[in-house]
C-alpha cells in the first residue's frame, strides 16, 4: 500500500473514532426517545408500599395505555381503594389532563399542573413521574461511562427547562448501552438534594423492551414503592374511546 493510501486510511480511522467518541448527552436522550414503543399495552400491577418502620401496604392495579400519551388505571384491591381510578392524557399544545375518580367521595378530582409533585396514591411516584419525559423539555450532559451490574452504561445528567416547572432540579440516569435503557436514576429536589432513587428490571416482548419490576425509594422519607408488572400484553388493539372520564367509574 502506498504512503498516501496509508495516510488516507489512518486519517479516516481517526475521524471515525473521533466521531463515535463525540457522542453527547442529547444524542443518548434522542436514542431513548426513538426507541420502539408498543401501540398499546395492557398489564396488571402489584404495588408494595413500605414505610420507614417496615410496615407494608399492597395494592393491585389494572392498567391500559395507548402510545405514551394516554393511560387509564383502575385500583382493584385492597377493598378500601377498590374503584379508585386514574386517567392521564398528554397533549403537545396544551396542559396535560389528569383525573382521579374517588368513589368513596363520589368525586372526580382534577390534578392540576401545580399538583404534579404530589404523591400518587401514597406511593413514591409523583403525578409528574406518571407523565412522559419529552425530549425538548430537558437539557442533557454526558457525564461519562460506568459499569452497572457488570454492564457498561452511560452516565448522563438531565436538567428540566424552567418552563417545565418540574419538582426536580436534575435527574441523573445510568443508561445501559446494550439496550439503551435507563435502569437506574437519581432524582434531586429543587434544593439540589438527593430525593429519590429508582431502579428497573426489563424484559424483551415482541421486539419491545418493557419493565417487569420498578423500585423507587424516597431517601428523605425512608419510604419505598415496588411495582411488579404481570400479564403484559402489547398491540392488542386498545381503542381510543377507552380513555374517557366516564370509564373511570367502570371497573374492567
């Protein structure tokens, strides 16, 4: 090989290596945003709430989703929560709609954007956590790479833009490189203190990477929530008209 060809090959190799290593936090966030998602998903969930004293409370739930912007949840047990239901519809051009049906009060509660930092059904998830994290609502910084459970992961910082009015000052994510999944996240309060830690286990189903278990701990309150997903079905043809306030009153 001539010296000129060798030099050209070396320059191309250096350029390619530089391009691959120049990945940014936004690039990784875009990969997450572009991941294939089911058209719809139906599942059962068990929620186990554990207090700082170790006492537990278990709820059983049935959920249906359409894309990422519509979800309806019915609480089936325990008896005092049976019939409580939650509806979420997200919009691009106006405020998201969130409703909670409280049968014991015969009341439909609207969850306003000012209340999105509140706890969802006494769990360590907030109403904000129930909504989709939109790509253009955050700024991103790649902090480096770390091994997590023996697998390489990107470590990135997600900072909500002021107009989002988030209850978090930042979110630190460990994104597993093998499947581009955020399997560990830290949530910081507005004062910059660690508030919550979330870890997730996933499985492959019909070409989708879906959660099977999620564990959230509020480190400030020493309270935790475990979610176990079962009987997951995807792309079954869930109808748009299911996601209506009137269906909150009807158990599945």
